[in-house]
């Protein structure tokens, strides 16, 4: 396993969440896909779908639903990105 690639996957996942927060849907999708490409252990396998759900909520409702927040939380797993997801739910 390449530790550098996994750190880059984590950074890409964080960029996806930051892009969601700032309303940049295309950037969020792109960063989520990049996270899965770099991810060597499958941590972010569900992130693209979770980001898509969140984008749909933002377009439809202007905010994230509990379901989208739960999907994002599950997609990033336990660790430093949980706080970023929590910030999105505020």
C-alpha cells in the first residue's frame, strides 16, 4: 500500500466536502471520484454516491437532509472528516 496515495485520497475527500459546503457541485463530484481512485483500502468507496445525494438535497431543499448527512458520515468513516460532515449539518 502506498501511504502517500491514501493521504491524497483523504485530501480529495476533504476537498469534496469543502466543495459541497461552498455549493460547488461539479467540484464536489470530481473530488469524490478522485478520492475513490486514490483510495487503496476502500475507505471512500461510497463517497461519490453520498456526495451525489447531498448535491441533490442542496439543489432541491437548499440544505442537507439527515439521510444525506448519514450517508456522508458513513462514506468518510471514523476519523478527521467526521467533523467536516458535522459542520455541513449545521
